């Protein structure tokens, strides 16, 4: 793993703590009509981890140049009565799987690429930079 790849991996691993801090400090109510509560944002990030990042990393490992469409999952529907803390723990567990998948990549795995319909050619680090950007957008919305 190059220093740049390690930095991306470590930034991805740091997101659950940053999300927990922002979500816990935010009002439990939506900031404006039609916007999501902290719990709904965390549910969305759980769904994105499971439906977008996990499959795409697997595709990088298993396929030659996978093609990815723009996907924006709604909110994870599991554990309907879960507290915010429970949801944050669920998200942390899902992100830990993602980081574990990154840790399993060898040099060739980090270099494999796929093509995203919007973002173009992405290697594993580029894919995870998109994941981190998406996470940070939601964290920023909680901090407003």
C-alpha cells in the first residue's frame, strides 16, 4: 500500500467517529422540512455502504474494468426501532468491513480500475475518495 493509498484507507476508517460526533451533537429533528434527521442520514450511509461501496470493491477484485452507474440509495430499512447509537454502531460495523476489504487489496488490487458513469475511471483509492466525499457532505449537513 502506497502512502497515498494508506491515507485514503485511514480517512475512510476515521469517518464513523466523525459521523458519530456530528450526529450526536445535531438536533434529532430535521433541520428543515423535507430534510433528513441524523438517524435518517446514518440509515442512508448504511445503505450506501452495503449497496454501493461493498459491491464496487468486490467488482474491482473480481471483474476486469467494471462499469458503474450513478446510484443513490434511500435509507437502510433494517432495525426500525434502532436508536441513533445503534445505527451509528451499525454504520461503524459496515465501514469496518469496507476498510477490511481495502486492507486485503494487494498492489494490483489497488491499481485495478472501473468506469463510473459520472466520475470516469476510478481505481480503489479514487473510489474511496468518492465515498469519503459523500460521507463528508452528510457530516457537514449535520454540523450546520
